[in-house]
C-alpha cells in the first residue's frame, strides 16, 4: 500500500482547518515526549497534535496510516505529513485522555 508524500487527508475528513506554520510554531500547549527526537509535540485547538523535529521520520506517519487501513486498531488518525524548511511535520488527531501516571494515581486514591 503506497501513500503519497506529502500527505494531506481530504478536507471533508478533517475536524477543522489544518493549523498553519505560525500556529504550530507559536503553540504553547505541549505534550510530554517519550523519547528525545529533538523536536516538539504540540496540541492545536484541542483537535490536532503536531509532532515535528529533525529526527521525526515519515515512517511514523506511514505507520499510523497502516494501522488505520489494515489493523483497524485504535490510534490517532494522520491528517497531514509534510516537510517545511527540512523539518518533517506530522499532524494527527488529538485524543483527550488521562495519562498513565494520572490514571494510576486516580486508581490508588490520588496517591
């Protein structure tokens, strides 16, 4: 299964207009990183998560498309993947949830 690069999901399948470069780079709400890829993970309008940085690769975006199309397993939907000034941007669905750390604390009475 081949997907084009850059990748943009059809506008009718988006929760709203894609964020532009200014909105992404000025975003103040960030998510914790699970590894050091030299980039940022930001939330835009509670609709999108954008991951970008020098060590982000297309494989992550293609993995999200594979999961959606072949495995039918819960995962964020890929909305766009493109390069801007030699940096890869992956725009995906924001799924609000409780972090594992917060969930464990809640299950143990907030301790």
